[in-house]
């Protein structure tokens, strides 16, 4: 964590900053600078064949150290985020580190999600690249990040626990590389998507979260949720070039490797709800 804090400090971040208190105006897609903080993170999926939107996404991992709400700050409001924590196991980290190292040399302007450190500043040190880019907690979002009032907090947490109080453990397969772009085309993200193992369970959990949101007049999640975690971001819409490079490198990197068929598998470890700076444990397991 010392290396992470030092890197954040050198690039203007703060390892202990409250990411939910920053506000910013989205920058034009053609901007040549890297503004901070980031614009709002909602995404839509791109069709690899023609780059047309085919489904709305919500990438909430984007820029945690300088993450910006997609809604204005209002005194007395608290940002609500419901998610599954995910950690990448040590074995696939090694292969992913090599893959990101190669991408850093081929795609300029890639940054590490959450800490906003340029990827090419890390690729000469494999250990540092692995620690900073892959050694942190990732989130699979189960609902939109939305503002709630103080008097709603207890009710939201209680209803989430009621709906999701008992869960079975299951395995989550991250088996597809996917490129996303946010709504105003100011950021492109490289993500790993859940398309097989764990997808049905996650969608059921999203449905339960939606029910709680509806009861509190909060906007529901997208109709066709595509669970994922994101690793890197770049300024503007570079989806075409990033998809091309990623596709070429997956084929060239190691045909038949885990990166080609299944990137990694993670065991479902629970559901958390972050409201402002406070994190709530939402579910228990039936075998406990």
C-alpha cells in the first residue's frame, strides 16, 4: 500500500481521499490533457463489429480516487453504491500483468482504474504494475450509484439486508475482455465481463436491489445488466483502436491460455453497500 500511496501522491491523488465528494464538469472528447477528476462513469456496450451501442452499462469502478458522481453534490445527500467485492487471485495476476505490460507499450494514454496512474509509468516494474493495477478490491455493481437523503439510509440498508440476507456461495467467471465507453464519449475502459458462471446469480441479486430502489423512488439498474470489473481507462473514445489491439494480443499472447478462454474465477464473497464514507455488510451465507 505504501507504493500505491506514493504513486497517487506523485500524480495528484490521495490514498485516503473521499472519492464521493468531488465534482467536475465532463471534458470534451478531443481534449489533449488528462483532467482530474474524472467525468461520470455510466457506460454503454459497443458492438465489436460496428461500435454501435447495444446495451447500457454502468462502470462504477472508474476513477475511485477521483471518481465523480453522475449527479451534482447536494448538502445532506449521500452517494449509495451496492456491489460485490472482487479480488483477483495471485496466479492469474502474473499473466494479467504481462498482458497489461504489453498493452501499455501499444496503447498510449492508458491509466489504471481507481488510482488514475499512467499504465506506461509502471510497465518497466512487473511487481509494481501487479501491485497497483491488480492488487486492489474491484467492484461488480448491483445498482446505480445514486444520491439518497440521510433519513433514507437506515431504511435502504434494512431492506437490502431483508432481500439479500441469505446467499449461497458460487463461483464468478470473468471470461471476456470488453471495451466500454462512457455516455459522453470522454473515457474508454478495458474491462473483464461475466458472461457464464455467476451471471444468473448476479442478475437475481440486481433484481433484488432494484426492488429496494423502487421502494425508495431511486432509478433502477439498466434493463440488460452486464456484470464486469474494469482495469484501465483512457481519455476520449479510443474503442476501435483498443478493441483491435486487445483482440490481436489475445490471439498472439498465448493461444489456449487462460486469458483466451477464462481470464480468472473468483468466489462470491458477499455484498456490500457503501453510503458516503460508511460501508455496510448486506448478506450472510447459508452455510455459516
